[in-house]
């Protein structure tokens, strides 16, 4: 076979070469037109939001809190903790964005849920720069604040949590309230239906255990939205630790004087299984006219709703959770982790208000419950029965519980 080029082949080759050259020239022209720093962003120090607004906000504590969802003292404290990890070095090409401004961009994203492009225009930053700032600062916040505000609980910590649940929410031997929250996200690239939940949107799941003061004890983030809370819990580190008894929980303790030792338990809703360490309500089929079962459901729901209130405080403070977060799941995980650590830090000042609509439940919530799971052990049923008997006794009853059952609503 003759591999020599014909005249038509030569013409084709010449045409291709001309196309390549033209493409190269076009790319060079486009490249020459691009800015190292856009003229709009060059005026960041004169006209950017941070330069102009931040000094005025410092002099107005109320406005500062509205803008950043924390006080200036809290902002300064947080900045001092993370500034060495988020600051950038000067280069011969341009000055870096100061660490204080980087923190401001991240907090403003969490506080509003604005898109990166919108924030970029406000702060006069590049789009990719804004994205990198938010993701990096969130990661640093999580790594820095976690050991301080979400450490692994010790046996003494569990006992303190239990005492507070008994004093505040009238549920003895309770070491936390458990629930899951869907964090709405845009459909990930090649995500398929994995993130598509029963509400008809894409999400990841935040599973949280909360103490009596609405603070997160431990969290699990990133499970597919299509998974149920019970399934997420079973696969989580918390669920495995409880099942294997490796969480350093104190030994069984009587809930009344001269009573039998009772295990420390977590309270949850009907989406979770009944376990010796996990109490869920009685199902609808067992309620009927059984006042005792209704009393137990009320008392458990009263303690369990602490985690729902914590989620309400979290989303009310950080409005990013009221939006459809337009980033990929891995980045969403860091955003959620950072927000939960900031939540714990700010809860120390008790500067939150509960939404009034979260202060009650109707009887429908108490009665419309799924049948019990088939994997519950006999010991689990016995423990729940003992709690019910305690809540009906003169020692464990609270004066208002019967009125709440008759009224059909929970008023904390």
C-alpha cells in the first residue's frame, strides 16, 4: 500500500494547519484580554462591602449581630482562633485577602445563603476566590472548634447531660435527643437518585445528638438523602458505638430511690428502632384509650423535641440551611460541620430565640406513628414499660402531663 500523500491530502493538511494557527491566535487574543485582577475588584479596598461597612457595624452592636449572626467580641474571638490557618502570604503579583475579611465572607455566606457570585460582587472578589475562601474557612473552623466545642464526651459528661435532662426536661437517665435533618442541595453531578429524598428534593442528612441546652454532642453528616433516619443511625459511628457499648456511657443507674438499675437512654422519634439504649414512642395501634402510653409518648416527645429546637435555632441563625445549597456534597459537608461548631460556640451566650410555631405539637403527631420495628428486643420493651410506670407514679409524674394529654398538644 502506498502511504505517500496525494495533492488532495496535502490540501487537507494545509487547511488543518491554518485552523490550528487561527485557533492559537484567537486563544492568545482572548488570553491577552483577561485581567489578572478585574478593574472592579481592584477597587475592593475603596468600595468593597468589608472596607466600607465593617467599621460602621463595629460601632453598632445590633446591626453587627444582624449582619454576621454574632457579636463583634465573638467575631474577634473566632478570628483569633483561626487567623493563622486562614491567612495568606503576600506575593509579588498582588496582596492577599486579609484573614479578617476572609472570615467575614464565610460568615456572610452562612448567614444569608447567598450564591458565591453574589458575594463576590458585594466584596469585590473573584468568583473562584470567594468559593475557595468559604470552603477553606469552613474546614478550618471545623478542625479548630471541634476539640473545644464538640469534644468526645467522657463518663462525667454523660452524667452531667443526664442530670440536666432530668432537671430541665423531666426525663431521667437521658443522655441526648436524636434526630436527622435534611440539608437541601442542588442535584450533584452524576448524582442520580441517591440524594433524592421523600420530600421530592435532593439532600444530604445531618444526624445529630443534642444535649439539654440545644448543643450538638456529636453529629454525622453526608449520608444520601434517600436514606431513612434509622438507616443513617445504624451506619453512623454513633450507632455502632452504642451497639458495641464503646461510648463510655455510665453503668445502669436507678431512676428512683430503691428502684432497679436502668440504662442510660437516648430519646428519638418513630423513625428510629426501639433499643435498650434508644427509646421511641408507642405506635398508634397501641395507644387507643391507653392513657399510660400517651403519657409516655408526651414525656418522651417533650425531651425529644430539644433536637428539633436545635435544628430550628441552627437554620434560623444560619440561613444557608433555608436555601438550596448550590455546591457539591463534599463542600456541603464542611459547611454543615462548621455551622454546627459555630452553633455550639454561640449557644454559650444563649443569644437565640425559639420560633413560636415550634412550641407545641398536635395529637396527630402523637397518634400517627408507624408500627414498631421487628428488631426490638424484649429487654427494650421492658425498659420502656418501666419508664412508663415511672412517669405514672407519684415520684415521676409532672403536674401538667394529664392536662397536656387532654388538650392534645405539647407546650414546653
